[in-house]
C-alpha cells in the first residue's frame, strides 16, 4: 500500500477557486478596459483637485464650499479657454486641413523627400497600398460614421469623468476612512502611511506636469508665432499636451512640427524650429522634469520609459499618461512590502553578538 496523498480535497478546491478567481479578474479587466481607464483618469483629476480643497480647508473653509469653489474656478477656466482659444485654434486647424494636399505636394517636391525616397523608396511603398477609386468611395462612409460616433463617445466620456470627479471629491475621503477602519489596528497606521505617500506623490506629479504642459504650450506657441508659422496656435497646444507623455511625447511632437515647418516655411525656419526643440528639450529634461519626477514620484527615467511603452500598448495615449502615477504607486507599495519582509526577518533572525 502506498502512502496516502498529502493533497487534501480542501487544498484542491482552494487552488481551483484561486485559479478561477484570477481568470475571472483578467476577463473583467479586459471587458471593462474603458471603464477602468475613465475611472483612473477621474481618480487622478480628483486627487489633483483635492489638494486645492485641502488647502482651502486649512484656511478654515468647510469641505463643501471648498469643493464648490474649486470646481467653479475649474469650470470658469475651461469655459474661458473654450471661448478664447478654441475658436482660433479650430480656424487654423481648418486652414491646415484645407491646405494639406498642397503641403503634401510641396513636401514631395522638396530635396529632403527626394533624398528619403531615393534611399527608402517611400513612393513605391505608398503606391502598393493605394486602392482603386471605387474602393476608396465605398470606404468613405465608414470613417465618417466612426468620426461621428467617436465625437459622441468623447463627449460621453468627458461627462462621465466629470461626474466621477465630483463624486470622488464628495464621497471619496469618507469611503477611504471607512475602508481603513476595517483594517486591524496594528496595520492601520501602515496602510495610512502608504496611502499618504501615494496621495502626495500623485498630487505633486500632476501639479508639476500641469506646469510643464503650460510652459511648453506657451513657449512653443510664442516661438512659432515669432517665426511666422501660420498654424502656431494648434501646434503650440499640441506641443503642450505632448509633455503629458514623459520623454517620448515632446520628441515626437517636435519632429512632426519641424517637418510641417519645413513644408510650409522652408529650410531656414525648419532649422530654427529644430534648434528650438533641441534647446527646449534640454530645458524640460534637465530643469523641469527633475523637479517633477525626482522630487515627487522618484521614478527612474528608464523605468518611466518602460512604463510609458507598456501602458501605451495596453490603453493608448491615456495609458501613457497614467503610466508614471501607476508605476510610482506600485513602487511605493513594493517598498512597503519589502520593509515588512525585512521587519519579519529581523524578528526571526537573532542579532549578531
């Protein structure tokens, strides 16, 4: 007779239930990807605004009026930007779209494009992908429908995020306190410390990132207006938003704007634009970014790039924006877990005499 099995029925059911739970969680994450992205974006905005609410509460203002004042100022700022900046930007964008075929033709006739085509055969690759006019006509309706549905989806997402932000500001702190009250007394202080570190790092990162985006948009818009770029306003705004993606965003925006300047303004303006983005890259990389990343989230630049690439593949541009706060929070949690492990090992291992 062999020895009885050491794997009990309870252990088997426990393992099966754990595997089923992991699979179910993975399926829910895949199915609810959009909801998770909107919730994460709303949480980041709520954390950033909550710092202002707490600041007003320190000035002896109650939380309700403080939330109302912060949301009112934010709404006023958004309406002001919508009335003053967006119409001019849309006008320039419309002009850019109308002149796009001519710009493409000018760029194809430039020496730079002829040099690229001679080495990489770009036109040959484009001709292979061309379709017949009938196919292009039949395929024109679906993109239009996608554009209309995309606009409604974007508006619905904005409204959803707005309501989530309001509810998180109003009910979020109470929910966190009730969840912490359910923890064991000896662990509650540790949980509060971890949440406090994540809250401080995330708020500092978002505040600094907003400052970097504003500086980028202001400087780029001013520079493009000085050199006489006809589409300086939308390009400057695009450059400002590119700073939301660390390191990679400004490089891609600078390259695109330089090529557009080459097609519209000539070689000398393109060279000036290239030099400007090189100098601004040094300013953002060596002065502005360290003030944000090293003093708030303390995330290594190489780890930041890996996180941006990974989350961009998972959730697109929003994933790239959320990458740094998520990695910073994960880093804080991992450090706390390692600290707990060292404390336990310190209790088990006798001290060296």
